[in-house]
C-alpha cells in the first residue's frame, strides 16, 4: 500500500499501521467523569463497557477537522481514501471533507477522497478490513476505490439489542417506549440498510431467541453466496461465539471474524448487543 492509504476513525476497531497504509482518527467518548479514547485498540473496550454497566452516562463528539488533517498528513501516499459512517448519523463525513480541502490548499494537490460508506457498527469495520485486503490485490488506485464503493453497497448488518435504554438516550426511540420494552424484557432484532436507516426484523425475550432470529434472517437473505462475516458484540463474547458457530454452520462462510463493538457505537446500543455484518466474498470465487 505504498501508493495508497486508508483513513478511518476509531469506530472501525482497526489499529493504526502506517506500514500497511492504515491511519486512524481517534474518537473521544465521555463516560461519566472519565474520558475514553477509541483509537481502534479493542483490548481496551471491556473497560469502557464496565463503566457503562456501572451507570456511566456517555457523550460522543465528532473529531475536529484538525484531527482528520493530522491523520491525512501522517501518510505521504498519493491516494488516500477516508471512510466515514453515514452523514445522516454524524458530522464526521462533512468534517473529513473540510480537512481534505484544507490539505489540498496546503499542498496544492488533491490526495484525499472521502467516502460515505452508508453503513455503521460492524458493517463499517468490515468495509474497512475489506479495503485493506483489496489494496493488496487491486493494482490501480482507481479500481481500488471502485471496489470499496461496491462493498459499501453490498454490506449488510443485522443485530439485536439487549435493551432500548441507550438508544432512547439518543432521541431515536421515545423514553416511554423504551421503558415499556425493558419492563417486558423485549429485545429488538434489527437490520441496518444502506444510508444508515434501520428496520425491525423481529422481537424476542432472550439472547437465545435473538441468536435464532439472526440465524433465520441470515439464511433467508444471504442465500448460498460465499460470505465474509464479522460477528460483533458489546461485552457479550459468549453470545457472539454461539452466533458465529450457528452462522458458520448455516451459511457458506469463507471468513468469519469475531469483533468487540467499538465504544463509539456501543455507547448508543448499550452492553449486550450482538449481531453480524456480511459481505459477499470480494473478487469472485473464494480461495480453496
């Protein structure tokens, strides 16, 4: 990746690796009186969820244009692609655009292209990992960008919340509805579609029921095409391991990874969230 680089924020749960052309913009999250910096180090995530389970109220903020500009400067690649979550969810897309324009003015040349991936949670992480793999197998930067944009259109995300309490704090779900749902111990199962919109797959009362519903929708909607799966969890590793096992037995899986959910997303979904992102295996036929 000497001629190209990928820039993502901490929500991708991807560590910075300048040798491979991966640059990370840290995310700052306030939890009570503490500040958590998400730079893609998944080993630090359990500490965040411990604070969240302890009652810590969170507040997230968009990285500054300067943070993106500094990330762009850390790479001297001729082609830099910056991935962001949907613009409707965050100002990160417009902030990254501003930083890209600042770099162009500074250098007198355009090196950065900002891509709204149209996805979030593990879908964002999966597209980022796909981009790093495609960079090593796609000779031309233009074809690399086209392949990433195709992945953004193809990725699918499904998940199940343990509670609506944290989503209610974002204003996306009325507090009264969240309270009723929690009283009845109902777990919503959802899908995330292109552009950041969400839709309900079903309702369940148990983690086992959520896993069965996620398995069902995977079989119904993913078919027999070879898949790259990213199973995610917010401090629920045992449930995620069971989900990964069931999906691997029900689908044609080429690669299945298990990923702790970035605090950037976990702050809004809450602990106990599980789910998966799926992407048709890039490049046609899977390896033998």
